[in-house]
């Protein structure tokens, strides 16, 4: 984040602005929570000493002599202590006394003694140099929209939240603004927080849309509101547990963790859907009540649920051990999706069976779903598609050699595309900063 300071009425030049920022703004901003480092943009005031080589030669002096005299006669020294040791009984104060020994203007700098000649005459700095108040450096020129400017480059502290830190900085600057000189104004040439806010908003919107779509698709296939409600209840329970895992690892809510949750939505409802669908199947085929059907169903599928979770975790866990910047980027994503899947299995083994036993209604033995209306039409179309799929799989199994060749062609094509497609570390994106 870069905080710019400009003057809109032309009463201050770059050095004036930089000097004000360094003296009045840099330290308070550096003490703001979440700020790691603060860099000043622009050149503040300093005492400029332009040495004349000819005069130095006449007085048999060198630049090193001048520098040594400056260090010796323009030093900050302590003059003593107030309440120094050993303390007297009841003393509660101890403070160092610092005398005003630093030089403050051109006249004082001009009086710096460089040399005493044999005849008693003295050579002072003003005799060999021109002294003036000017910019600390002339190599830096800071402008904003053609106006003289200065600013502060602010780096985030390790582990700090970018949005909270940016808000704290803005609040601190708002406290300073009433005391700014006339015409001074704060601008933000570089600020990534709007992009972060928009990204988080879009991911949250996608998360809500994913939950709604999952609910609608489940209702379309299960055709039972109670059965659809059970996997829907599992979603916020798993997400709540995932947030607890993120907090335990010290992660924040960012685009990577939220993307992991969006991806996990489709995976975590799978476990609950498998449980609900199998319980309904057992009730329809055997006519058992919900409680007994749930007990029998879990005996059939709990091993499969654990196996699915282990396979998916084996895919994503290695991403958490990547090194370098790649690991820093994907570690949070990996831990988010693995923790969501693990919690999904726990919910499917503990909470979902309990919900099935208490919320599902008994199904008449031999029932095969709706036969009229929209759901009846959907079931007929789905059954027809299932039969076509079954026939297609049977044809493939009867002609394995032909389809094995087709599979090898697909693999070769995939490998060719993998080699031919351009590669990069991250995709190029256009950000718009306010």
C-alpha cells in the first residue's frame, strides 16, 4: 500500500511535503497494528554543505577533516541523569538528561571549527564551504498528476490481515487530516485492498450460489424435501468446522481458502447424499423403518465413505508440502479442502445417520418414486438415459481392444497438448486500483 501526500494550492514544494510527512506522519503510521515497515518517498530537508576544493587546499584541509569535525561537533550526547543510581529511598523516577547539542541552522554549522593555525587564527566551515538548507537528495523526484508529492510505502507485517491493516491506516490518517497545512491532501496511488474485497465478495457469492444449486439438484434427484434437507444441513456444519481448522492453523479468509470451500461444497455433500440415498433404497426395497434402515445402510457404506475421503485426501495433502512460493500459495488451499472433506466424512458417519433416522418418513416397500407430473417425466427420462448408458458400457466391454486404442489416442493427445500449451507460474490478470 502506498499513501501519497500532495499539495493542491502550490504553497508547498516536494521537500516541504516530505519533511512534514517524515516529521509528523511516518512514526504514527509505523506504530499502527499490522504495519511491518514504512518507507518514505521523496526527499526531506537536510543541511547541504558544498565544499570548495581550492579553499580546502589553501588551508591544507581535506574532506575527511571536514567530516570528522562535523561528527565531533554535531553529536547528540547525554548530559547526565535525573535520579541516577544509587537511588535514594522512595525514589520513583530515573531519566536521562539530553542537552541541546545538535546544530540547527546554517550559522551554527558555519561556526564549526576545522583548524587552529600556529598564529592562533581559526578556520571555520564557512571559510571553506557554502552552507544552505536544501533537500537531502536531489536524485528523487515525486509527483502525483503533475503536482509535487511525497508518500509512504507501507509493507504488511508477517501474519497481519491486509484489510484490517488498511482500515487502521485510513483511520489513523483521518485523525491527522484536521491538522494538515492548508492544501495538503491524502491520495492512494497503490492500494490492493479494493481488489481483495471484490475477490472475497465474488467468492462468497459463488459459495452461496453453489449451496443453492446443490440444494436444487439434490431435490431434483431425491424428490423429497426431507431427504434434500439432510445434506443441506450438513453443509454449514462442515463449513463451520472448516473455519475452526483455518483458525487453528492461523489462516485468514482469502481467495485461496474460499476457493477451497467452494470446490469442497460439491464434494462434502456427496457423502451425505450417499447416506440418504442408500437409506431410502433400503427402505424402498425391504420396507424397513427409518431407524432400522439407517443402521443397515451404514453397515454397508461406512467403509466406502472412509475410503473415498482417504483417496481424495491423498490427492490434495501433498500440495501442503510444496516448497517456496508455490507452497505458500497452495498450502492454505490444500489444508482447507482436506479438512472440509475429513469433516464431511465425520458428519456423514455421525450427524447424517441421526438425521435420517429422525427426519425421514417410512417408504412403502417397492416404491420407485413419482410416476406423474414433472418428476414422473424426469424419472422416465432418467431411466431411459440410464438404460442407454448401461447398453453403451456393455458394448465397450465387448469391444475392449477398439476402445483401448481410442483411450491411448486420447492419452497421447493430452500429452501433446500438455507439452504444446504455454506455461507460467500464475495467470496474468489486470487489476484496477483506486
